[in-house]
C-alpha cells in the first residue's frame, strides 16, 4: 500500500468508510497507520489551563463558558514561574509537548508579549510548545512563532452545518480564518473536533473532510469524545457508541495518513480495551496527566500501565 495524500474528499466516499464492516475498516486504517508511523509509539502531550473560566463564548460543551453555571471557579492568567514548574513536571513525567490553553474568545495584543515570554520559558526546557488562545489577528501567530511556539490549536469542533447547534457567539468561518492565519505563519496546525454532541455520521464525515481538504493536513488532529458536564446544555446528551468513536479515529487516520491523530478528551469513559482499539485504528497521540483544561483525564500511572501492557512507548 502506498500512501496518497488527498485534499479532494467527497462526502459519499467518506460515508462509505463509516459503513464498512468494522474489521475491514480497522484493518485498512491500521495498514495505513503502520505504513507511516511506528505502530508501537505514542506522542505524549500535557495540557495546562493557564487562564480558567469566564469565557464569553457559549460553546454548549464547555464548562468554562460564562454562559453556563458549572460552579467552575474563574481564575486569572497564571504566573510564568508557575507555568514553567508545571511544564518541568510534565517533562519529568514523560511528556514531549506542553500545551497551554486560556479561556479567551481571542488573544488581545495587550497579552501577547506575556504569552511570548511563557513560550520562551517553556521552550527553553526542551519541550515542544502549543498554545490555544482563541481567535487570532494578523501578525499574532508570527510573533508567537518567533518566540518559539511550535503548534497552535484551534479546533473546528464539528461540521459547518451542525456548528450553530453548538455555538452561536462566533461563526464556523471564524474558525477557518484563524487556522489559515496559523498555517500562513509557518506554525504547525493542531485542529480537530468533538464527537458525541448529537451530530450524525454525515456531520462527522463533513468535519473530517474540512480537516483533510485543507491545502495541507493539520500536523495534529485531536479527536475528542464529549465530556458531559453538569450545567452545560449538553449535560444530558446521549452517549456515543464506542464503536462509532473508534470508527471516527479510523476514518481520520485513512484521510490524514501522516498526521498525528490524538485520542483526546473523554478517555476517562473508555476502558483499556477501547483505548487499545483506538490505538490500533490509528490514534498515536494522547494527553497525559490528571486534567484536560478543567475535565478529568486518566492519571499518568494508569496510562503508563496500559502502555506497558500494549508494548507501546512514549515519544
């Protein structure tokens, strides 16, 4: 099998993947994965919320939104030294990338130099750096890249058609605009979505098509399973079937064969067997540590124990 990078996916052919017999789909995705990556290694990242709560966006899934009553304590932007200490701990635990998120609608110029100082300090530890700070204006991505930023995360969340069912304070086009700014700056793009928010299979297909039909595929593609938080509009959403989630991982791997596909939020609801199937299907990156911004994540010792059982090493 020879990997072909495509940017012209059609809805009908992606839906055909989702309709394949499970074993055939997983065999196909694993074969593509094995052709492009060592199947027994996983890229390990740690995510830290450097400014928590009070976000003006109304994302229906997010406990940090000021529109929802989730009893989350609002916190100010963390001190640089505190962030660096967290980064050191993450590196000592085995992480190679340190991701930092702030609950902002967009990055303000008044905060840009402070963010750049954080990037410089974390980068000096020998870690890859990633930021997720909301929408960007012209020139901001370039300044962060100069400071040593490696990745910028800005998820599209879902399909364009389903987007306004989840978020109304900004448009799908705003997401695309920021991703284009990140790409044009020379930064690596981290961009994925969330499944289990009430969308149908066609929405999942269209979300993946948006990602895979970018002129250049995102270097990192986080696939999140909805974490239902009390006080958010999606708190009572029906759970996604585990096999449907694994299929989404597999289809992402087929469509974006050279991207890191990250098994991201929602892993606390996945048993070891489900996670192992996700890795076999093509996921080769995880978030490592106790929390993902404000929601639970499998503890480091549990992850290490599972990786040992599977003969997987971290990179």
